[in-house]
C-alpha cells in the first residue's frame, strides 16, 4: 500500500492523531471501497463524512434528479443542482471536498438483475433507500453474497440504524420478514421528515462504516439503534438472529433475489 503523502497527512491529521486510527488506519480508509444506495436524506450525510474521512472509492446509486423539496435534508445537493441527476450532483460536491476520493456514479434503479454485479466489488454497503422494495432487495443481496450492510431508516421524528454482518448477526428480515402491503406504511412524502433526523441517522451509518473498515469499536450488529428527535433519546434494542428468517434462517425460503415493486411505490 502506498504511503501517505504530505498533503494527506495534513488533511487527515485529526484522524491520524487518534490512537485507534494512526497512519495505518488512514491508509486502510484510503484503500476501502464503499457503496451508498440512495443520494438522499441518509446517503447525503453518509457520503459527505465518508468522503471527508478519506474513503478511497465511493459508489453512489440513485436514479432520480434533484428536486427543490430535496434540499431541506439532502445536504449533498445545492440549489444550482436542481434538475441534475442526483449521482452527478453528489459526485461534484464530494470531489469539491476531497479529490483523493474516486466517486463512481450509478444512475439506475437497482433490480434483481443488476444488484449483485454492482455490489460485488465493494467492501461494505450503505442502504439509504427510501422504499421497501429496495430495502428488501439490498438486504437479500448482501446476505446472499456475504456483504456487510449498514441499514438506516427515517420517518417523521424517528430514525433507526442497524449493521448487518451476514452469518454473524441478524438481518433486516429477522426484524421484518416480509414487506408491508401497499398503503399500510406512508412514505416520507406522505408523512414528512425532519431534516436533522436524516442527518443524525446518516452520520451514524457513516460512523458504522468507518468502524468496520478500521476494525475498531462495537458495531450495531445484532442491535437496533432507535432515535427520537422530539425527546433527543437514543435506545438500543437487541436483535438476535431469527432461526426462521426467510433469508438467513436455518431453512431459508428466499434463495434467489426477488423484485418487490408490487408491494409499494418506488417514489
């Protein structure tokens, strides 16, 4: 691995000073490859902090364009980028912060046909999606291919995060075995979201990725972190692996990827 340059030592000096990071840890970050699914409320803060920390390669998956109503929480975008593809807007912002980082945009919808090919070259996946079809697809793809996954979810004044280590900890389906039927759970467009909640959870996801890459601390594996903005409370709920989980249980029924668009709208 190439040694840090003088410029990199200066840029990342506050991290390098940390006993659990140091020069070797920073080199590990620069070598790491992280895929972020969704350049929205969760993906934006996660991407900003991961790029600033010096993650060497960041892939960003998003099919949408920047809209004015995104700017309240999707902080990787600016007013000037309204109308642009989110992946291009994010790439421009992240490279303006840190040119050390290789940003790979994927302007597409994830499907059962393309997801395995996209995630295969990355060390860890960050799920910042805002719909159930994508969440279940990402979870299943990561479990079936053995890829670590940081999941985040937000709704109104609440947020949650969990880290999934396939074959070691509970997955998303251990918590929620099947997607909800259409119309049962309102989307953020219907129910609203406080922008700062997205910032809190997206930043926690970035923190989980950094800990994973560095091999330090305790991950949220087998633990669901629940945040409530109205009373500024955090709590952790233990989530054991479910032996009857349809994808990671003892007798899985989900053995190939499924597209769940029929369960709810992708918007």
